[in-house]
C-alpha cells in the first residue's frame, strides 16, 4: 500500500469532504437497497447506517450527513484518519453486501 500523507491544504480537504459526502452515503444507499429491496436518499441511508453498523463508523457517517446538509460539523481532527476510515468503511460495506447477496441467492 502506498504511504499517504496528511491532507493539509484547503483544496485537498475539500476533495476529501466531497469523497466522504459522495462515497459513504452512496455506498450506504446501495447497502440499504441490497438488504431492504428499497431505495433511500443518501441522508436516509446514512441514518440507516447509524442504526445497523457498529458505533465505530458513526463519526464518519455523521460527518458525511453534515457535509451533505452543508453543516460545518466535523468529527475528525486528522484528515488522514478520516481518509483511512472512509476506505475501511467502503470495504466493509462491499464485503457485507457481497456476503448478504450470496446468502439470499442460495
């Protein structure tokens, strides 16, 4: 894995905000659709994630919802930790969605 440095300039932080706002609720939206056979808005999917995922992910989900709502609330002091958590959350959602999908097909 490539070593990633801490995003420090405003443009990098804005790009990370966009990634958190786009990817976390977007994947949660797909996760909801796979599990519940329905479609939700990104904010509603984030709220669903708060109900079904471990508390470890709640800070990132809260932050994604805040960015989507244009609220200034931020849960992370480290941009690098936020980026790493985003990648880990996306992997978790992908893994759980694949597992769930395989279960319902058999």
